[in-house]
C-alpha cells in the first residue's frame, strides 16, 4: 500500500513540475520538444519517459490546461491560452508605471507581478517597459488599501472618517484645520486626471463633496449608516460639473479655433459637434460648458489660438480675468522695484 502511495505522490509531483515548466518556460514562440521536456523533468527530480509524458500531457489537457502540440519532427509543446496576451501585459505595465497615484516602489512591484503572468522569454521583453516615465509619483504607500476601504464602505452603505492633508508654502504636508476629522457618506470613487476622488455627502459642508483619496489620512469605515443620496443628485452630472467644465448652468459658447487645435476640441468635447470652416486655417464650433474658472483657464492655455466669440458675457469674463492677471503682475513688479 505504501508503495502505491509513494508512486501516486511522484506522479502528482511530476504533474506540478510539468505544469509549472509549461507555464514559465514555453509560449507560442518557444515550444519544447519531447526530449527537452524529459531532460527538464529529470533535472528537477521527476524522471519520465515518452510514454508517461504523453499520458501526463493528456491528463493536463483533460483538466483544462491548454497544452498545444505542434506536430513536427520532433513534436513540440507549449502553453497556449494565457490570461493576458503580451500586448495587453505591455499596456498594463506601462499604465502602472506612468500612473501618478501609484508610488515608484509599488509600480515596480506591480510590474514584476504582471511580468510573472508571461513566460520567462516573454518577461525579458516586458521588463524594458517597467520604467517608462519621469512623472511626479505619489509617496503614499497605503493608497491601495485606502481605496479598498472606501469601496467597501460604499458597498456596505456606511460612512467613512478621515483627516485631510494640505501643503504649506514650503511644500510640507500638514493636516487641514489642525487635524479636524471629516465624515463622508461615500457614493462613488471617481478617477480623474490620474487621481482617485471619493464623492459623497458631507455633513460639514451640507452638500455633495469630493475629496482626493491620496490626500486623506487613515480613512476608516464607521458603523454609522451613510446618508441617502439627494433625490436630485446624479453621479454623471456631478462628475461632468466638477471634473470637467460644467460646474454651473450649461451655456452654449461659440469658439473660433486654429485648425491645428481641432484635436484638443475632440479631446475635451468629443466628435459629435458641428463645425464651420473659415478662411485662414480656422474653424468655428459651438460647445456647451459652464462659464467657470476651469473653462477660462482651458481657453487661456492656447494663448489666443482659441477665441471666445459668444456669448458676450463670456468674452467679458475672459477679458476681466486677463486684466486682473496683468494688474497683479504689475503690482508685484512695482513691489520688487521698491
């Protein structure tokens, strides 16, 4: 009886080694011959012959492992279906590496884990993608758990409690309002411009508010039930107002743009717009926004290459903002001379 048990354990061990070998060592561009597989098993203390190997591969295939046989002389085998294809892994690794909210250390760890989903030969190609950017990265190592805590509170219908971080003119982190503890009934997590925001009802502010998750300190779920969403509240509308250019009553604005800036109109407003082509490499387009500082700042960035034509109040607001900036600059220059 003990002999049968020992033989079964050897078979189990060989199947595990064989499965790991196929997953790590092979892919569609790196198949292994029967002889190479037998030699590999021997080196790892699981000897086999051609007959036992055929039986092991057949068993793995019956169990759902996608071992592909390439009929040739000699026959070759490789692990077929993977959870992610190589281009998909490259995309994920690049996204992780370039994300602001993921720390440099965690980016490296996640990149390594994603690489492990490929064969060893594929990993050599993937590793060169881990360091792809010099963007400013978060230094908050706990943000992954914070996001999970907030998401759990949303699912459970509970409030969260946290402190909030601000920065001094010396760029040092400090707690807002001397460490005041905030409470929020979270409704959703938004991802905007590489940052997570928790959106929900704030009793302190008496309205729906958004807080940057990476600036929260130690958020925790409480036992208190979350406040119900206001009946008029729409997550879609809120995200458009706060995170785009719609923080207020929508207004139709006519813009005149240089042709080369059409891509920025598409990036911000999409392609479902009607335009009118003008002489001199320019075009006119009507967009719907709110007349907020966010909108005017977006127009400013193009240095006059995008102009507001109407309504007149928008033209005046933009001119007033520009004038205030000039006046502030003049005052600062005068103070510096004194």
